[in-house]
C-alpha cells in the first residue's frame, strides 16, 4: 500500500527528460546547450533532495542502470508508443519507462501506463522549436495526473528542450481541463454499467447454469 501522507500545502515537483544514456552526442551534439552525457546519479540525488516529488523519463535499455540509483519507493510507469520505427537491431522499442517519485497520490483513478504517439510531422511542417524526444500533450497531462499535481503546485521542467512540457503545464494549470472527473472515470463508469453481473434468469436463458 502507498502510505505517503497527503501533503498539507502545494508541492514542488520536478520533471527531467535528459538525453537518454549513450544518446546525448548523437541526438543533441549540435545543440547550443549541449553539455555531454548527463550524470544520472547526481540528477536523481538533486531531485530527491530539492523537490517533494519528481519524474524521470528514460529509455528501456537504461532502466537497469538507473533504477538502482533511485529511492526504494519509486514507481515505474510506461509510455506505450503505437508508432515506433524499427531500430538497427530489428527491434521496435515501443515503450519508454517513466520513473515517478510522487509528492502526492493521484486525485482521480489514473493508469500506470499511457498509449500515445509522439508528435508526428509527416503531413505538417516541423516547428523550429521541435527537438528529438519531444513529449506529446497527452503524455504531459497523464504525467501531471499520475503525479497527483494540482494547479497550486510548482512544476519545474529541468530539461526544457522544445518547451512542450512547460506549455502543457501552463495550459493544464490555467485551463478548464483540470477537473475532479477524468475521462478514465467516465470510461470506468460506462464499463461497469455495460459489464454488470447478469441475473440468474439471464444466465439460465443463455443455457448456462
């Protein structure tokens, strides 16, 4: 059971989406803010000491290296990407872990996985702000909810990149989408009604006793 106490005031939450281990120079070597490989041990120590909660995006391959650096009570969420290209080893890496050390429990039922495609630019121009690894709005809103964030909390994006996460936070925090009832709640309510337990007469009429 999750025995974290409910916070009495706003929490300070950090999100880190650094270059994945071994990919920094390949994908970001020509960026003006390129700083080489990220020291994940130092990053996790900083987030744990300076913030009430945090989340860290990582690659599937790096999970084995990163998890031992984390506190014992973290969760591993999964972002499943239905659109993912095959890599050189002929594998399709169609999910990415999100390590979560929440500052609070979710306020509504929230899945520990998300199915959402990364931003696609096949039929539209790629914006100047786009960087490899940019997260879609659906990912951001799922993260905010999974972390138990509220509009009163402080959210810090440690690796802004394209700025997409920061823009999504501002929109989620300030907009009408923040509510006590999520789409998942409505779906669960509808499923419960649709798949309610049949009566004895219904079972007998179907030929099962």
